[in-house]
């Protein structure tokens, strides 16, 4: 009989958000009259802005005419979009990233997972803890994480880099040599960031140890403070050591439309077992050409319109809306005596749960007593125990309603 990929059996529990959904469904079944406010999943709620909708409509109309109809597009993305990304997201920040170093895709979740296709599975992997769970689980799936130690809540082959209040949410460089480093900045779930000099330490570490940094900057648009890098390539030498993942999901409300991109600089080289250097850009290009057939023309036209003057203005209004929610959440919780982090450069508020409760116990308490759904910190890694994530992606009305409940 055929065999399965047994690495999947090493995955722990079901995915965090499905566990939450199950608990919420059960609560709803037992308490159908209660109104639940969801501040758990990091999905946006604001509709797509008019400039983007117009661009999509125009692209749809092009599809009905013989001379403007589009079939398969380039697997790497249309030139018009790659050029805009290169110019607006990089050149305008004094970073040289050429369009052929940019690969357009249908989401960063797929990209951060699929990148493992072109990397060996014997690499020593460092993951900041807590973090977006996809990095860890995809390493488990390829067998790179080793066995799970249920006492520690950790996989034996993964180097966990704690980020918590005790170290000011600044991850310390690993004591041992690691090959792959996942950095998510601004961080999901803690909402914290690194300034340039802190991030430079990681780039220097990667250069010294010939490691690769997988830099996920899905929330870069939410940065409000100065001296916080929006791209890892703002750090000198980063093009030799880092792949950057960016998404239109949180920037422009594309969580349902699906569009993202990955930057694989040509300077970036990995080694074969025989110590021969190979350009990662060529491997990723090959991977995308073979396993992907490109993002739809309509979606890429929508993404292109993000870079118009009006597009920028409109998406910034939505981001400001969410960040105002973040302020309301932060200030209410602080007034109520909670210690909070984040919410200044990211749409996430990371709060310390009251003494004596675990983060899942606090989840149950909030659901039962306030009908508010958040995300237990431990779901993002063992160092998330004792913390809880609330998102600012809700509507203003629900955010205020939830904070009124927290104040009572
Ligand atoms: N990376 C991080 C850190 C995220 O928090 C998310 C979504 O929540 C993603 C990637 C997924 O992005 P996308 O919608 O482009 O797949």
C-alpha cells in the first residue's frame, strides 16, 4: 500500500485557529443568545478601497475583448507590477531591487511555506518564539523539526529564540550556529519591532555564519515610528543573506483577493553538499515556473493600483483606521490595569494575562465572561504562554463595544 508523509504525524494539535473556532462554535451552541466579538484571527474587515475596485473592474472588462483578453501570464508576475514594486517599495527607500528579483504570488503564507522547496531539510532552523505558526509547522512537515518534546512544548531540532518582556521583546542571537532564521517584523503576534541597529546584528550574524534570514514583513505598512526598518534590505549587506516576504493582505485588504510577493536577490547564494555556490534566485524562479501558474491578471492590476497616488492615500486611511482601533484597545486595557505591548507599529496588542492564569484559561474566561475572542499566546509558541493577542482589525463599533465590556 502507498505510504504517507509521516512528518505530518509530528504536527501538534490542529492548527491554532481551528482550535479557537471549535471552542467558539461550542460556546455559541450553548449560548445562542450571546453576541460574540471576534478579536482573534488577523483578518481585515475594511472593504477594498475604490481605486482598487475600479482597477479590478477595468481588468475584468479587458477580459471580454478579443484584443485585450489575457490567458496565462508570466509565472513570476506581470512586468507592470514587478516594476512598480521595485520602484515604490524599494527604489523610493534607496534600495536597489530589480524587477527580476521580485516574484509575485497568491500569498505570503504559501511563499514562506514553499520556500522550503529550494532549501535542504538538514538545515538548523531558528524561529523566534512566539511567532506566526506557519514557519514551524512547515518545517515539521518536511521533517526538519525532529521529534516533539511535549514537556517543553518544543521540537528537538528547532532553535527557539524567545521574545518576551524579560528581554524587551528583542531576540538574542543564537549561541549555536544556525542555518535558517525566521524573522517576522513587525512581529505577529507581539506587535513589536527591531530598530536598525538591532536588525543589523542579525544581518551580521547571518553573514558571519553563512545563514539565510527569511524576513516576513507582512505588517511593514503599520510601522509608525522612525528608525524602524520597513525592509531588511535597508541594512547594508542584507541582500547577500535575506529573502523578504511582503503581502498586499494587510497593506491593502487583499486577504480574500490574494496577492503577495517574495524578493530573492541575485547576490543570495546557497551551498550544495559539495560546497558549490548556487544562486537562490535561479532556484526560486525554477520552482515558481514549475509549480505555479501566476496570479490572475485582474488581481495583479488591482495590486498595481495600490501604487497610484490615490491608491496610497486610500489604503493609508484604512491602516490609520485600524491603528486607531489599536490605540483604543491599548489605552482601555492599560486603564484597566493590563500590561500591554505592541499596537504602535503593528495592528496587534499583546497583553500579559492576569497572574495565575494560562493563556488558554484567559481565552476561556474572556469568551465566557465578556464574549470576546482573542488568541492565546501559547498558540504562537511556548514563550507565548502567559500572554494573549488581540487584533485591531475589527470594526470601530466592535472594538469600542469590546473595550466597553473590558471596562465593566
Ligand atoms: N505572514 C504573517 C506574519 C502573517 O501574520 C500572515 C497572515 O496573518 C501572513 C504572512 C499571510 O499572508 P497572506 O495573506 O499573504 O498569505
